[in-house]
C-alpha cells in the first residue's frame, strides 16, 4: 500500500447506489484516488457506464446489479466484490431515498402512508446498510483495515414533513453508525456518516417537493437554496471529496462521526 496519507492505491471499494448521482461521483473520485471499485445498483446500464469510466483511468472495476431491498442480493454483491477483486477495504452505503409505491407524493405523510412504502423505505435506507456492513466486515476484519461510510441526509438530524419514513431511517443510520463504530473501534475499521444536504440529483425533484410543501417547483428550489449558507444546491462532485478523505488512511482517527458536505445546510437556523 502507498504511504501517501490520502491515497487509496491498492485498496478496493464498493459503492452502493453507484450508478448515478452522489454514488457515481463517489465511485469515480475513489477510483481517481487509486482504488479499484465495485459499483452496485439496480440499473445495469448505468453501472456499465461508471465501470467504463473507471477502467479508462486505469482502475479495475466491477458492475454488480442488485436490488438493495433483497438481503441475499446485497450480501451476494459484497461477497462477489471481495472475491473477484481480491479484498474489500472500503464500503460506501449510498443507496437510498424515499420509496413511494403509489403515484401520489402525499402518500408519504403519516396519515396517508401505506405500510409497504414505509417498510421499503426503512429497508433501503437503513436495513440494507446493516446487511452490506455485516458482509463487508468479514474481509475487513481479516485484513485489520476497513472504512465504512454511510451516506445520510440533511434529514439525518432534522425532521422532514412528509418524509417520516425517510427521516426515521436516516436518523436510525446515525445510531447504527455510532454503535458499529464502538463495536469495531479497536480492530482497524472506522465507521462514519457522510451527511449531504440538498444536492443536484434525481431525488431533488422540485415538482414533487413543491407538492409536498405547498409550493411551486421554483419556490421549493429557492426555499432549499435559502436554507444553506452558500445559498445553492450542491453538485454530487462537491460531496465526493469528503468520502475519499474518510476512506483514506489519513482519516484513521475519525470514527463514529457525522460529517457534512452540505454548503452549510441550516447552520443559521
């Protein structure tokens, strides 16, 4: 392994939700820092595009289509990555988002929430992270080195009207992060939560946000921008460098923490 404190040369990473948005940006940034990368998501086409970009910069890449709501597929993806790439040093649990199985975004409010959507949202944003971490710990603890990065949300620390299941899951992910950090703290593995704020991804559908908050799409976006010190919506590439740092040897003394890359989301509230 390299002696450079922020280099990831010789390491192997797995990024869930790695086909687009924040996950894609993190996968490419980790690859640029020197690691080989497995990317996991439901969309095989998007994964192939990311893998092609990683190979273009000289990294080994593995595309693993998997449904994050299926325990066997999540565990199998982690085991496949560790087996085919020879080891697993870094796990980025990025897959997430509110899941609405119907068509009306008002169905995410508690009064009208359907139970299957609630259950699926908790599995995607919390339980799947447990499944992936449990599988990843085997190769990490065997090598005595690991970095688990759980990607949270602005709603990991504040409530969100109309996103009760999502907020509950992201709050739970903070607790899981801290508890797991305590479990493995003396065994070479760190566990942290990376907390983005509003970011320019497909999850930021301002039309839907507007319906849920009683605003037009333009008003919803302007409101979100106004909540950040930088008065802007971040790009996924603004978030990725923090993931690279947390994955690196330089972050060896940081564990059980919530670290934000959010443009100063709600710091003035």
